[in-house]
C-alpha cells in the first residue's frame, strides 16, 4: 500500500482523543471519519481533529471505501464484535486494550482477520515505552542471566470511573482485571517473550462503589521457568506505585515506569515523551499495513495475554465460591 492510509476512529470517548492527537502528527494516515452513536460527539471530534466526515453508524462507516483502517476505541465488550465486522469489511484494525473480555472473543477476532487478510493489532501501549524496550533488550542480551522471578505492581487510589460502563463487569471484563491487568500481564509476557503455563489469582471486593474486585493478585508460572507476580490495588493511599522488578541468576532490574531503569548500581534515565505510547503504536500499525507484515502486538501474539487473563478470571471465580 502506498500513499496515506484512510483511517476512521470508532468511538469518540476519552482515549480516542489520544489516538486522534497522534494521527494528526503521522504522515502515513489521513483521518477520513469519526464514528460515534452520539452525533454531537462524532461531529465535535470530526471538527476538532479535521476529519473529512463523521458517522453515527458503524455499519455505514465500514461501507465507506475510503476508510482502509479503523482504530477501535469502544467499551471493552464491543471490541470483539466490532473487530470481526471491520475485518469482514476488509479494514485493517487497531483495537484498544484489552483485546477482548474473553478468550473466545479474542479467537473470533484473530480468525476474522486471518480469513479476510487484514492486519489486526492491539494497542498495548507499554510495549512502546523506552523503559520497557530497554528492559527487554537488557534481558535478551543476558545482562542479568536467566530470569527467575518478576514482580509487577500497579498500586493507586481512585474513587471514580471514567465512564458508566466501566463499573459493569459484564461490559468491562472487570476494571482491575481487564482494564489494568491487560497492561501488566502483557508487559510481563512481552518483556520475557514467555507463555503462561499455570495461573492462580485472588481478588477482593472492598469498596462497593467499584462493583467488582478492587484488589487483584495474579501469579503465573511461565514456560521459561520464571514465576511472575502481578499486584493491583485501587485502595493504595500512599505515593502512586507503578514498577517492574526482574530478578535473574546474575543480577536484577528495577523499572520505574516513565522514569528510570536500574540494573545493578547503574540508573538509566528513560522519561516518557510524545513519541512513545499510542503515537508509536500507530506508527507501527501503519508500517505493518504498508509492508504487509505482522505488527508488534498482533492479535495472534496478544492471545497469550488473553489466555492468562481468562485463567485468572476462572481462578478468582473458583476461589470465591470456596470462601
């Protein structure tokens, strides 16, 4: 494919703004349309980000021949059905994380993309941050030996949902498990290039406001022999904690998200800038489409993240019935 890729944003919520801001700075794309069932939103975003038109119907947008690719920024439970529809319409797809809220949904997305010969990529932001790219490189080059243990923490305090659907587990998949977990689980598996072979998880419901688990701990045994622990909290009232510890046979790495990577006594500065995250993901999406290759964070690759999340969900449900 040569020239600019005609793209539409499907879903004009908060995350869509980050996509559109990045798209305006990427020469590979032209913003053909914004899509939302609320006409005022679709129209407002089209005007603000200089889209050529707007739609209030996904079906109508998918019939537009000038739309060659879509960025799906919808509530989690809509990721799978809209991705399948877009694939059948011959559109390349970037879908926000989590890929889906079930392994079955993820498999349907992969199958639809394969059968229709389109690119399917998941917007796994953390794969495109300098601190995590550097950490993966250090591990691959053997600087800490063989990895034996990984600890990922995302501890914070929050008292508000970004949208009403977020507090409905049947639509979000669980705000902590699928909203936060899709970042953390994917990061661990990607950094180590490993698959989960055993998963145990435990969740606690402390605050009725969340209508779901607000404390989630996941432990995974990986196919490379390492053990990974992932800890999430919405009730942590101290300083926000978002870090990754990787322990190897010859050393260890401590990653403070968006700040530093420490290996041994050496501290490497890795501040976040505007070219990381969604911008870099969209650049990768464009490159994969134009070069006809599988992208980083392809649907097929992110399936292992969905497998781990599904196993964690089952583990929490079974444990809940026993207590």
